[in-house]
C-alpha cells in the first residue's frame, strides 16, 4: 500500500542539478513529504521534509506542487558521493512509522 | 541528532541458531525502531520498541521470532531466533529524537547471513 511512486532509477552528471520526482496523489492534509537517502552499506539518512511550501536546507531543495500531489527533490550540484537510493515518504508528524517504498536509485557519473 | 552504533556489524550463522543484535544510542530517546532490509529490497519495519513497555510488532512479525528488549532509554536488542536462510538480511535500528522535524536517525546496520 505504497503512498508514493518514484522512478526506479536515474543517472545524472556530476556538478549538474539532479531532479528527483515523486508522486503522492493520495496525500492527506496533515501528511508531510519526507526524503531520505541510503548510500550503499549505510543506514538511511534524513534529507529534508515539507508540508506545502518549498523548503531548502544545506543538502537539497524540496519543491511541492500546489495541489500537493507530487514533489521534486533537487540536489543542486550532484557529486559522486550523492550516488544512493532516494526514498520519498509520506507521513504525518504524529505517525512515527516510516514506510519505505522501492525508492529511486540515483547514479552520479563523472 | 543522534549517533547510533550496532553490534555486531556482520555475522554468519548456522540455521537453527539465534543471534542478538545490539543498538546503542548516544542520547536518551523514547522511540526506537527495528527494520529489516532483505537483499536488494527496501526497508521493512519489524517493531517499535519503547522503554518500559512491550514492543509493538508489525504485521508479519512475531515476538517469538524477533524478541526485543528495551531496558533503558539508550539501548535495545533484537534477537533473530531459530534462524533460517530466509532471515539473511540487514537489520537496522533507528531512533526518533522527537525533535523539531521528527526525523529518524539510523544505525549502520547488521548484515546477517544464515547458512
């Protein structure tokens, strides 16, 4: 019962922006969009989250459409170390469970 | 943030035996979670472990197979009992720091191979 849909894989060039899409058409009003990534042989790492406004931190930017049915994670200047599986997760703040889908395997190429 | 360590980092075990995985956090946290990641798959939540209460298991996971202890606010163990090759996975613990963003922090995982 995945709440999000992501492309299985994508490549991007080192130094370029990587735009990772996520569809969450059944998102409810109190649910946030969270992004995590998992670098090979490591545990997942929190990246960013948002409700309806665009968000930016030192790692990435999150663009959420006005109807909140989709979002895009932007890695502004991808490096080889950004190669990882990226997970888009929908959850409410009082729901501590993280439901991981298949994610998008991002490969950054030199 | 929270720094999480797990022991062992990896192990190879014989079928029918049990393995206990330890998770240590550098700060006191209320909620700890155990996940399983089967080869080539995404993470699946096994259970939520709160100090002072019984662990809450997700559908498909039972206490007899995956007993969990949570003796204090910085430590938890997960035991994989009566192992079979299908239990070969990475087992990860995570914590929710109940901070501003409700983000979870994950340990490095324990890679288990059952022969």
